[in-house]
C-alpha cells in the first residue's frame, strides 16, 4: 500500500522535534491568558497584588487544564519574583528544605522573595505541609499551590489560614474555541506555517470533548492535525478529531472530591424522582471508569434508605442488579444499572426505616443497657425457669390472628415509638395494619387473657 504523500516534509520533521502544542501555546502574558479574565480584572486581588508588588501566598483550586500553573508563572514573571516550581508527586521534605534554603540565600543576596509553586500540593502529607509554615510567615517564600481537590479537606488548617484560595472554574466552550483558534493560526508556536483548515463546528466539537481542559483540547487538535497530515488531508473533520480524542476525558477522580460530588448528585436526583438526571450522573460515573459494583452498592443503599417499605421490591431489584453486573461485567452491566436507576427514581419514597433505626440506635448507645424482660428471655435450663425466665410468655401462634397483648420493650421504653410509617406506596398498608394491631393489642391487654380460645394445643414452640 502506497504511503500518503507528505506535502510539507521539512515542516513535519521540525514539528516532530518540538514540545507538545499545549506547552508551546502556554500563555506568555496576561493578555494571552484566556478564560479566567475575572481573576485578573482591574481591582481584583491578584491584579492589585501584582501591581503593588505584594504577592500573597495563594492556593489555586480548579480542575485540570484550567490554568493554575500558567497563572502562577505569569504572576511570577510580572512581579519579577524568583520562580521555583516543583511537583508534590516527586518531591519530599528534603527537596522542600533545599528550595527554602536557596530562597533564603536569594532574599539575602538580592532582596527578592522566591515564589515557590507546588503543583498538586494536596499530595503533601501533614509533615511536608508543616515545613512551609515558618517560611511563609517570615516572607522567605511566597507559596503558590495548585490543587484539583478541595483545599479545606486536603491542606492543613494552619497553612490554609495563611493563604488565599483562588477558585479557577473549568474553561467555557467559548474560551476553549478561542484558544484553539490561536493555536491553528499561529505559524510559530501553533500548528505551523501550513495548518489544516478547521471549521468552527470542528473546534466546538474539540471543546466539548475536552471537558473544559485546555491541555486536552490542544492535544486533541494536535493529534487530529497529525492524522490529517499523515493522510494528506487539507482539512480536519470530525473523524480525525474523534480518532485523536479516542475517548472523552471526563473529569473524575475516584478518590477525590468530584467522585463524591457526582455520587451525591445521583442520590439527590433519585430522591427527587428525576430519572433523566439520575441517568446522566450514572453515565458520568460509568463512562469515567467508576467501579460498577461500587455504583450498585450505592443504589442498593438508596433502595433501603430512601425507598424502603414504600416499595420493598426496590431492594430486591437492587440485589438482583448487583448480581447481574457481577455476572455480566461491563459494558453489558450498564443497562442493568440504568434500569435500576429509573426504577428507583420513579418508586414511591420513604425513609421511615432509616429514621427508625437512627432513633433505636441512639437509644441503644446513649441510654443504659436495660435488661431483657423476664417473660421473653430464653429458659433452656431448670435454673433459669426457676428464676422466672420465660414466665408469662404468650406464644402468638396459639392466639386468634396470632395477636397477643405482650410487651417486648424494656419497662423504661414502653411508650417509645421508633417506626413512624408514611402513607405512601405499599407502606400505607403497613401503617394501617400497625394501627389495627396496636388497637387490638391494647384491647387484649385490658382483659384477663387472650380474646377467644387458643387455636390448638401448644406444641412445637421454638425455644428462642
């Protein structure tokens, strides 16, 4: 098979030696920094700090590709600070101490503070984060950290209280499109002197596939351009873009905040009886690679906690779906999880069992361990019977409708009611049944014995 003709071989060789497009197009000035203009408007914290030359220690919190590292570099350049960057993934306390010692010497020799940028600062443990504290306080360093995780959970309070938190949202589709246009049109840093033609709709597709991550968007553009060049094509189409993207990079960290945000969104959507929202958040998790059995377990918990007795079938279906996912694997298990999601969203809701257990648990933990009433204790030995164990126990099956007036709670809890059903779904029938049971039990307690004769001789009673 004949190889496609490369129309610009010299440019292709030069392109192969260059850094990735995302690195080449990294903004070199605030004017080139797109998508986060609100952070740099006149009078903003960062803009004012740069103009005054009084940089605060800050944490940039935002998703990947939102501009955290670039913004730190631009601030350092504009302020004239000595800039040092390293990653928390590959550095430890030893490297921190070495950097701080150099920063101390730099300040003593030139009177210039060192702007220390720590990427993924949330990966530092408490001891490593503690190492920054005295040097942030005495001005040896201006600390700028970048994190994709909620700093209130991942950064120690002592350090967090000495820093400003700057939130960078994911870039909008419009901002990503503008970044891509610049890359396509820049002959030096961008796609070169002979870039392929790229329609507006193609750029929008790349922006959507990027999930608000400028780095991913530029990587897709560069990959698609290389595929087109290899095929001798002069224009990028959806086919090249999707081949370059292969699979949408969804922003999802199975151990991070977004993981909990999305599972929370799924729960609340189902609780609010919205099957469409439930399906969307389910797909967000599964398409990002979440363990389907984890999702099945969460839905099983929802079935018992939020649907409960209003539709007991929900829990049975959840157990069946968990088994189906385990048996089928993925992606076939997706449909079973989707079926369960829709069912749970549309099922009548009741959290009465959840609340009932919370009340019972609170009494079990906070009140004294009241003794079991003698009448309902097990009495397997003559000694126990002689002590009154089991005396007065009424075997329900020996009474009409299997209803007795026996009390089963400790004396101190006789008036407590843990379960308070709601009149929704099948639970409404249980609520009415409990009313009838309580009325009949109260009536039978008022008499000398059970209403009506026993239905048969007492035989075969269980010992427990």
